[in-house]
C-alpha cells in the first residue's frame, strides 16, 4: 500500500505537469495569434480614422483573440518600426509600406502548484510585424 501511494503521487504530479505544460503552450499560441490579429487590423486601418478610434479597434481585436485568458501585467504595445523591429514612432503615422509592430505581453501563472522545481511564473510575449496597407 505504501508503494502504491508513492507511485500514485508521482504519477499525479507528472500528469499535472503535463497538463500545465500543455496549457502554457496554448497560452503562448493564443498570445501570438492575438498579436498577429492586432497587426492585421492595424495595417488595414484607414488614415481617415482617428488615432484613438484606431487604437481601440486594434485593442478590441486583440482582446477578442485572447479568448478570455488572463495574464498578469497584461500589456499591448503598437508602434511604427524599422526593418529590425525597433520603435520609430506612433503607429498611426506610418506611411504606406512602412512597418507596424503589435506586441502583446504578460506573465503566465500556472494553475497547479509547481513544487519548487518549476518556475512559478513565465513571461509570455507575442510580437507581430506587418507592412502598412492603408495610408
């Protein structure tokens, strides 16, 4: 009986670790997809739209694609960038063919206890760069 308790406990720990790793990969994919969808909305936003409304539209698209996943220190950055992805200014001033970057970041916290051998939180960043098509 003692052996069963030890083996069963270890199996449950491994099972929960597998679940948690799968959930982490899912959250990473969701953050990447949300950044990509935000960039899609940003690059086709017409220049006639006000900067405030355009930013709201991009954030709405990102929130919709986050699918209710809660991240600590959730942050969205939208900016104009050069070919290396370096911030060069406001995204709403991007000329046709210029790069727009959308970056979604946050801290993923596991649902199950980590027992000290797994990190208690992991920084997750999704970043997408696309060329402006609307101005």
